[in-house]
C-alpha cells in the first residue's frame, strides 16, 4: 500500500527563538534550513536587535515532535545561527487550562454584594423552592451543559483516564461557548463503573440543563446514555455516537445530490461497529437506506456468525439484509458508500476500483484515515475525512453546539431521533445548491449560519415532537 507523508500542520506547530549573526543573508540561510528540513514557516517576528546579532521568533508547522527536533537540529547546525528556545504552541495554548468562570454581574459595592449573595440571595432561593421550574430562569441551569467522561475512549488514544481526558473536555466546553454561547463544564469521573457514573450524573443534574456524554467506551456508553435518558427530564446526548451520526448524514445528503443517487438505491459499507458506527447506521436506516453491511476486524457482520457479541447480534438483525459474509475487500464490491470509523490505512486503490459508479468515501478514522485523500481522490467522486487539513471535514462541532442551543432554548426534556435528523438536514441545507460541489458538501465549522440553522431546526422539531417545555 502506498505510503503518504503526514503534512505539517498547526496542531504540531512550534516557535523557535533564533539568534542570528547581524549580517546580510542570515535570515535567508535560516529559512532555507527550515525548508530543507520540511518545515512550513508561518510568522517571523523580530524580538531584539543588537549590533552583532538579531533575535527572531520563527513559527513553523511540523509533522510532529520528532520533526520539530529535526528542524531545530538543522538550524543549530547552520553557521551563524543559534537556537535559544523551542516552544510548542499547542502546549502553550493549554497552559493553565483553556476555560475559566466569569461573573455576569458586578459586585463592587455593599448593595451589589447584598443582592448577589446574602441576604438578598435567600429570597431567590425561596422562590425556587416554592416554584422549582424557576431554577431555569433564576440560575445558570438553563444555559449550562455538563461534559461528562470517564476517559475510556479519548480521541484515538483509548483508555487514558479522567485526568488525561480533561484537556479534551475543556476543549469541548470551549467550543460550546465560542460557537453557541452555551456554558459547559468538564466533569471527568474517576470511575469506570456504569452504576457509579449514572448515580453521579443524576446527583449533579440540579446544576445542568443538559448532559453531553463524551469519550466513554462501548458498549458501556449505550447503557449509561439509556439509563440517564430514562431517569432525567433534560437532554442527554452521547456526542461520539450521535454527533458523529448527525454530521455524517448531513454530509451524505449533500454527497447524494452531487452524484445524483437516492438513499433507497444505495449499498453502504460501515466499517467499525462501535458507538459511532452503530449510531450512524441507525440514522442511515432512518434516512431510508436498506442495504447496509457492517464490517468489523473479522469481516461482514452477519447473523450467521457465531462469534458476535450481543451488541453486534443486535446490529446484524437490522442490517445486511442478504446475510452476506466475507472480508471487507470482498463485500466492498459494488458499494456506493464507504463509511470508515475504524483504523488507518484499511483500504487501498484496488478496493475503491471495486465500488459502484461515483463512489462516496467517508474515511473518518482520526488522526489518520482509512485511506488518504491523496490516494483516494483519483478513484472516488466524493472524499471526506475527520481532518481539518482536507476538504469536507466531518466534524462534530457542526452538530453539538447548535443542537444543545436549540434544545436548551426550548427547554427540551430529551433529544429525539427526529431532532437529530432535523439537525442533519439543517447542516446539509446550510450549503445552497448553487455552491454545492464534490469538495464542498460540508459547511465550514466557522460558518456562523450553522449553529443558528441547527438550533432553529432542533427547536422546531422538539416542539413538533412534544418534548419542548417552552414555545419557540
């Protein structure tokens, strides 16, 4: 299988402070050394100027830690150049955490203090005691989400525990605020026991208007979500499952317009039958797709297999209508759509050539997809990944900020399948048909229309489903 180098990117960017001899051509020599080592230069800033030397900060996108060290070594070996310091820009962003709590009301006088806290706050407490629903209007609850994890399935890192998961949960909270104005609090639980997780979240519920479950491994995540949904009258949403599914379906709706195919005519291969793969499949079925074949490490998931877990047996019952068996390379033949939620470099060009006319490939393994766009593009009509450095990024941030904003605004008691499909269609419809192309089936995560479109669609659907407590 062809090997493709990872491109330098901002997630591995560094700033190198250089001391250069103050003579003509030295900056060119330094930048040439960086280029020769494969670094992509961003900003170059002057820090200090003296008679004999110049001190400059050079920001460089790299392929990773080792590549950064190689660039620094190349610079150090250049005559007239001295490396003073190397800073990792990603780690600098995380120093001290990425979020903080801010006060909405000033407390600068005795009067303000008496209203914000004792004795005035007691009147507000009594009002909520007498009318519990007032907690939504008189506290932070109405616009606050708990981002709950046990750290067992974090990104592509796996079971790294609640402490190492905290930077991701902070990032999720940051995105809630930046994109939708929703407050979110990381809640990283030091337990993997399903009962303890459920009980803890139930006891935290008075503070929160919604629960976003995050990075909890399958199959435990299914039970945790189901039990919390049954017990709580606020939205509970496992983003790894349903956020991925919503954005995937939104992207597929637009991809089908480009290739002029209908859901009911498709053969779809879903590789990776975990939390996300199962949720994606359920939404594909709701979309009207009948011929879906799930694939795990042992091949097609079929009811005739004797090695299936309870969860995969249930999956087989709703998919693979012809009970086909075989390897991924065998069942991919004639497929219209490949959806990967598994491991890197799983398929190659020969597999793509077996697919149907105008194949659609969503290779969403992170950080490295099942097949790289550079390899796939000559053989497919539509290519999407989970990465930000390629076109058509299938990113959950297109879903969860707007979905929770809509659910919170109407004080929904749950998030229904209809609300999820409404969110998917809203994401798709953000791109009008005049601008829809093979390389633009998914809106940018920075498109400010997305949150508004999704939140309005979710709020309308919640009202139609009868789960909204407040009219929009």
